[in-house]
C-alpha cells in the first residue's frame, strides 16, 4: 500500500459518495479519500486513519510471525528438550491466534480498498498512539531479542485495541471466540514462553 496521505482535522471529515471510478483509482488516491470519511461510530476518526493503523499493526504481526518462526527453526537445529518443546508450543499458539487475526486484518483492508468501507464484521483498529510503535527493534539484533521486543509491543497494542474497540470483544462464530480472547491467549502464551527463553539465554 502507498504512503498514508496527510491526516485531516475532525472538522473536515464529511461523508461523500464513493467516486464512480473507485476501482480504477490508485491506493494512494483511495487512502486520500478515505482520510476524509468519518467512521460511522465515531465521526472524529476517519476511515483512512483506521486503515493506516490496521496496516501498521498487520505489518508488526507479520514481522513477529516471521521472526519467531525463523528463531524456532534455528533453535531446532542445535537444541532439544524443554526449551524447544516450549518454543514449538508457542509457535503453534501463535499460528492459531495471531496469524489468524492478522489474516483477518489483511482481508478487511483489501475489502476497504475494494469497496471504500469497513464491513460490519471487520476488524477495525482505531489509531493507537504508542511511542514503542515508532521505536521498533533493528534487524541486526538476535532473532530472539527482536521477537521478544515486538511481542511486548503487540501486547500493549492489543490491550489498547481491545479497550477502545467494543467489536474486539464480540463473539464471532467463524473463530468460535472473540478476537480479544484469541489475542489474550497469544499474550498469555508469550508471557509463559519468553521468561523460559531468558532462563536459557545460552541457547539463543
């Protein structure tokens, strides 16, 4: 997706019809228009700002998933026993929770760029102001360190998102749970895994 257009003030948010040539427009043009359209449940927040927030969180989820999988793959080549078993268990939980959540975010973002609106069942992440989001770990650190830092950022993000978005606590038949519950399971698994990893620092 393109670089987000400049944010707009709440007073300039006005619902306007979707341009007739919407499907032919570039992502940048679409986002510029979305940045001026108010959310239905909060007219001080634009659809575009939620798109930008969701995109940032999706990128962070993807980075964590890639990093933890790469770390555990490396761990499996030189370590066996309790730590590897715990790592594989954590990856399994991650795939059943975070990966699924991120898959939904990506699907909803694609739908917005296709239709111009969030669907009723969409995962909508309102703007999250968190300094840590601007201070992500560099890629030259050990994978275990990157994974742990990103995990703690995600844990903070999900707490804010679940507190600020009632839809996150809504029961969803497709996952037989709520997104808040799935993400809580992910955070609980990470809170159990990373202290164990730190206790085996010599194996990293």
